[in-house]
C-alpha cells in the first residue's frame, strides 16, 4: 500500500498535467487575467481558530498548519501591523447546536457538517489560534455561514476603512476561503489569495482550488510578494502623510 507522501506526490503530478492542459484553454478564452493590488489593503483571516488549527478536532486541517500556514500568517500579520492596515480575524461558532430545534442558528448547514463541534459556549474551540492571536483593536468577526461576507457587516466595515484590496487566508480552500473570495470580488474588492496561507483537509484540494480561483476570482500570490506589497503601500502612505 502506498504511503500518504507517495499518494500526494502522484496526485500533485496528475494535477500539474491537468493545469498545464487547462492553461491552454483558459488563455485562449481570455481567463487568467490579473486584478492587481490596490492602494488600501485589509487582511481577512478565515477560520484560523483552534477547531481548525489544532489536532484532535473534526475540522482540523493537517500538518501544513504548523509547517506553512501559521508561519506564513505570522509574517503577514507582522507586515500588516507594521503598515497599519486593517486586520480581520474570522471565526465560526453557533449559539444553538440542537439539530432538532427549528430556531437553531445553524440553519440547514448542520445536515452536511459537524457544526456542533463549534459551540459558542466552548470559547477555546472557536478562539483564534494563540500563535496568531489578535492584537488589541483588531476586528474579530463571528460568522455563521461559509463566506465571511454572508450575513455579516464585513463589506460595510471594509468600505468605511477605505479598503479596496483584500488579502484572504485561512481554511478551507474548498469552502469558507473560496466563498469569501468569490463574495469579496462580488462586493467590489480586489481579491488576493495568499498561496502558502490557505489550507484544507483533503489532498489536492488546495492546489485545485487555488488554480481555479486564480483563473476566475482572485490573484494567487505568495507571502513574499504580499509582504513586499505591504511595505510599498506603507511607504506610500507615509510619503503622502508627509506631504
């Protein structure tokens, strides 16, 4: 029986072949255009709370959390804080996890996923991971649906802060991150998916979704590129203020 590493390597090879073939189709038909960075960014960190980042929870998103996602987030947070741009930490929890109660705030989603695992009464579960904990004054947004925009004041908050660009990180690539990116674009924001800071539970899910997102909904950029961008908009802001 093949090991997980061997299976992942084989899957990656197959996906790369698919991507290369798909590039021809997309480029020929006018996809894969660039949306670019704007002048005022915000970081939208989706569900990087203990239920997703720590082993032993149903939502846990694997070893990449420790080796890639959290370290990447630490770099991004440092750059955002140095530049003084808005940071939004998004998490998910439910007040009423009784699936038999028609008044539950879970809606219909409980038929598909174990949302009872993030009960509002258990703050430790839905709290943002301490390794990337919010600083005082940073917005912690509690959502009930996949997208961070669905049924929340996020769009209005970003517009009031003058934001034109959102850098989206977190989990999962197939659900909450993807829907947040799609809704962010629909709300009129330049959307950037930060490559190393997006995870999932399913092998191949991140690669496939980032490829598809880059073709149609956002620019997929590395942490290095995003950190350089944040330094540049920070300098621009300072030079404008000086004038």
